C-alpha cells in the first residue's frame, strides 16, 4: 500500500511544476477540473492555492494534479523520504534521519532518485534554522565551539582523500556514521550564531561527501536516491549557513547527477542555478567549476551555443590567480580537473582533436595523482583515441587504465571497464585486445 505523502512534500513539487509552466492557483484549478471531467469551473482557486502552500493534500484530486503537471501518478517521486522529512522537520533533523535510514538497509530499500525531487530541493532551505537552534537549545546540550567545527573539516578531508583515491565505495558508511553519531549531537548542541553558521557549513561538506560517495559506489536507484537526498541537504545546510560557494557546489552535485541520469532539462536548470549562486564569488576556480558544469549540461542537451559560451567562461576563470585556499570542494577544482571535464565536453560536441588535447593536458601537464581520477581520465582518453581510429594508442592507454583501476571501488571505473571490454570485441584477432579483456575480467 502506498503511504500518503506529506502535504509540504507535495507542495514543493507542485510549486516547481507550476512555476515551470508559468501557472498560478487559478491555472492549476482550471486544468485539474478539466482533467477530472468536471470542467474548468469545478475547482475554486483557493483549493489549488492550499495545495501549493502545503496547507492540504490533493487526496482525491492527486491523479489529476499529477497528470496536468507531468508528475509521477504513482507518487514514487514524492514518496522519496528526504522530501517529506525535509518538508516537516528542520534541516538538521532531516539530514540525521536520512543518515540513519541510509545505515538501515531495510528502511532505505524504496529510495529512488527523481527529477522532480532534484528541482524541489531548490525550495527546501529553512532560513531560521540556525537562529531557532541558538535561542532554543535544550538544557544540558553539548557546548560546541571551534574545535568541533575543525574536527568535522578534518574528517571530511580525510574521508574525501580516501574516496578520491579508492572510490566512493570505500568507507562510505564511516562518513554516514560520523554524521549520525558524532556530528548530530553537535548540531543539536549549544552554540553562538557565528559558530552555528560555521557548524552548518562544515556539516554541509560532510553531507555532500556522503552524497558523492553514495553516487560513486553504485548506479542502482537505491544509492542514487540516497545521494540525491544528501546533495539536497548539503544545499539546505549551506544556504542556511549563508555560504553561497558551498550552496552552489551542492547544487552542482545535483546537476551532475541529473546529467548522469539523463534528466537533461533538470540538469540545465540546476546548473544555471549553480552558476547564479556563484556569480559574485571571488574564487575563480569556483566560477570555472560551475560554468563547466553548465557547459556539460548544455552539451548533453545538444545546446552547442550555450555549451561553448560557458566553456569560454570556465577557461577564462581557471586561468586566473587564486589568492588563497578555500574550504569547499570548489576551491579544489584544479586546472587538471578542468582540463578533463572540458575534454569530455568537447568529446560530446564531436571535436575529438580538442578532446584529446585537453585529456592529454589533464594527464601529462597538470598531472592527476588520485588513482580513481587518473583511471577515469585514462579510460576517457582511450575512448577518444579509438573514435579517432587510433586503435594501438587506445589499447596502450587502456593498459595504463587497468593498472590504475585495480582496487578502486567506483561505479565510473566499473562502467569504464565494461565499456572497454565491449569495444575490444571488435578486435577478436588482436592478441593485445584479448589480453586486456582477460585483465579486465579479473578486475570485474
């Protein structure tokens, strides 16, 4: 039996869908009445307004609301627990509950990523969350200061370094347990407003890391749904902390996931929101990071002018001098990572010469010292060389790729191995190709 979704969770999705169509409550009421068969005057405007405000659920009208707005009538997108939790609890309670359900396999068996929830995440932040906690900390709450904030940042860096080297499948549950068992009491503790903002920002990084690790661990709907929930909460925490760079980086996580899942329109919209959030940031690497993401989304959406325009912005920004270190992942968007992403955008646009040039730049000029990252770039370069007709060059690069891939637990690396095995079937009489397939089978 399908559980009844919470009114606010539905309201988030209904508002987003109406906004996309330029509809107000009157437009929605007319469309739903017509869809149900009673005519455009059957429903009064106030009913639709209450659905959009979350004051009541559509109940009987839900199938018709879903129909006119293009939402899932089975409510799978709306049953995403992170949507309903975030809607009726503050962000801290919501992200902690998400972490606990993540650790409980039985409870998270129905999670699924959805394009509707990705867009609805834009409306989740609670601007009073930190202030409310500062003024209403329960008696006996843990006192939190700079030491706890620094501890979270150190743990994020340590776990992030491990995941970058060995893939998101390594130590993901350590990150989640740290969130639910160590960080949760601090978020529910006693702190000043200034400390609260820093604490929420650090928690945003941890939630983002947990999302990235889940996304990189596997491509099943369960893990992708969990990842989407963490990204949305990372955005909420960052927005509530007043940190536009972290908020934009979290939106980028949602956008990249939409790119990977094939939600093209949603990927463009989230990427545009990401660029807008980071428009006035002084960190040029962050500006490059977000504009490259929008270029990637536009290229997948076959919007070549938009893709090339933001590629140019990203290239101009990555060449600027960075004045100081930053705390968010955007600050670590290196020229090597930019070159890799740019190379794959050019590959999508069909410019294989530019693609190979930038992938070579990523590997040999800037250097990529993380095994997972280097493995992925090598696999991408091999694919480009094969498309250019350079089979020998592709096989040599694939051999280097397999050397890096050994021991890495990443869905991208596994996908690259499978892609290589399939493509090498074209060369049944080439001993080097068969040797590579044998090595790949051992890794799988």
